[in-house]
């Protein structure tokens, strides 16, 4: 007999394509042989284990500052952490004390993901405007929750507002639910320029006025803390351009401190929407574990600047090593390399090799060619997982053809020698695909 599932439940029965792909792989993953460049894990050496331990002790030893840290917390989040996040913004010149007037800093029950999820829960389903390629994890969740994705291609400054304006001619503002802008995009790593952020807020302001109610603009700045190429523009908070109160800036400490702390936050104008989001945090789990919030507050107050400099150095170096390996081993096959300036992804466009899950390239790297010599379970036949572009581009969008020959590789987790081994494996996969095409 079947269970009576909600609409959302029914759509969640089958795992998402990415989950299906990674779980097939992780079941038989051979440590030290197979390589996973698909996951967005941070590098373990960037996680400040000893300092976090010191913060844990300080939190427990200072009950006058950190009250009841092992008890339940309040849904709105720890005041210590809210204050530490505010100081972090001010120290990085993104906002000043006065900018926080009438703003709420909401702490997610479980990372930025829980805030994004809550936003989808409390807004009327409709069209979500985002970039193409898109952050496939969230957009997939949104689709299951009944939203429709309008994915707009990027130029070097972010989503192309002129194309979006053109597209919107056929759309009533009533149909729009919200904007979702990943400011250092995942997967493409495109940085949304400050001018483009301003244009997007301006457009949302116009559309809101037309329909007589606010259209929120969610700016997900997950990777802004990992911007290590000093030629890039220093990002400004979009809250600076937002006169009406449409912008919600979502951040996370996952990438810069430790994902397992599960600390994400949103900053927005105090409004009905911020109240509703806080209620949703309470529904999901009362608050993020208070001890983690206090450890994070202590860390931000005392150690973040020095730590961040070190993290940026680690990723800058890794990005250089991987780019060098790509240029050395893959040059004949690659049309375009995006990445290596911020975050820990490269998004590659091949010249004419397909990368989707039915392609020879993919089959070679997942050892599912049907040719015993390639697929045999030996140490020499390492398997490699990456995120095919087909999962990142919108299937009814502008980039669908290009996505067939794109791929995202993450260089966060694996060490540099392994990354070079991975690139060499990719070259073998390119050679194999070329050979198959000739036949
Ligand atoms: C664009 C983007 N937003 C949000 C998240 C999730 O952040 P958190 O770990 O705080 O849930 C990720 C994680 O990879 C991400 O890539």
C-alpha cells in the first residue's frame, strides 16, 4: 500500500539527478584511488580546528558573555553572533554601523541552506529569476516546491539585465516570486559586479511598484568570503542600494570557517518578511545549535581576519596549480576556462566533447564504457566524478546546448597531487572520446 504524500513529497520520491549520480558513486568509492571533484567540500587544512577548540573553551568559561550555550537558543539567533556578523561586515568595509539600523540579522537553523529553504516556504510560488548556469541544488528544490525557474545567461558582470528585461515583456509582475542571485555564481564563478547588483535592485523596485507589492531579491554571497584574486572588484553589500527593503543578503560561515558549524545568516530590512523567516527557523529547529553560534561569534570576534588571509592563500595557490595542470594537459580540448579567482570551482567548456552522463567522456571517467580494459576494478582504473554542465543549465533555457559540453570541477577538498592526477585522467577521457568519435 502507498503513502499519501503531499505534492512536494511526491516530487521528492526520486532523488535529484545529482544526488542519484553521487550516491551511485559513493557506494563503491575507493579511498586513495577514486577522485570526487563533484562535491563542494572545503579543504580540510582551512578548517581552524585548534582555534575552534579554544573558542569552545572560551565560550564555556565565560558564562557572563555566553549565556547557557548548551541550552536551546532563540529563533532569531544569538545576539553575540549577530553582533559579530555586524562587526565582520564593518571590518570589511561592506556596511557601516548606521546601515544596520532597522535591519534584522537572522541566523539559519541549519546553514544558509535552511534560510534559502525558508524563503521558498514563505513566499507565494511563482517565477524565480536566476542566472544560467544556476546553483542547481537550490533551483532543483525550488522546482519541487512548485516554483518556475527563469534562468538568464550571464556576461562577465552577472545576469544580463537587458535580456531579462526583454524576457519580462511577456511576463506579468504578478507571476514573479523572487530573484535569486548567487554573487559569485556556483558553478560559473562569475562575480556579479556592484553596478549589476544595483541594476537588479532597480529592476525589482520598478516591478514591485508596478504590481503594488514587494518582490524580494535574494543575494547569496556564499563565496564572497573566498575572493582571492585582487584584480576583482571588492564586493559591496546590495543593502546599500536598496531603498525599499527588497534585498535579502544571505551569507554563510561554511566556506570560510567550517561547514559543520552549520552557521548561515540573512540580513534584510526588518519587516513582515523577516518576522516570518524567524518563525520558520523556529519551526525547523528552534535555532541553530547555540553552542555553534557562540563558538562562531567568539571566532569572528577574535580570529577571523588572520584566518581568512590564510584561507585565501590556500585557495589562491590551489587555483594556480589546477589552472596550470589544465593548461598543460587539456589545452587542445578546452574552449573556455572560468574560475580560479574566487571560490574553489573551475567551470570548463570543451571545444566539442560532450560531458553529459550519456557521453563517452563521462562513461570513461565513471568506468561504465562496457570495455573491460577500461572498466575493470583495478587501481589503475581510477574513477572521477564531476558535475556535468547538463545539471547546471536550465533545460528550457538559453544555455542548454552549451551545457552538454561543460563541467564543474571542485578543487576545494582534494590535495594538489590528486588534482593533477584527476586532470590527467580527464585528458585520457578526452582522448578516448575523440577516438570513439573517429570510429
Ligand atoms: C551558492 C551556495 N549557497 C549556499 C550554500 C550552502 O551554504 P550552507 O553550508 O551555509 O548551508 C552553498 C554550498 O555549497 C552554495 O554553493
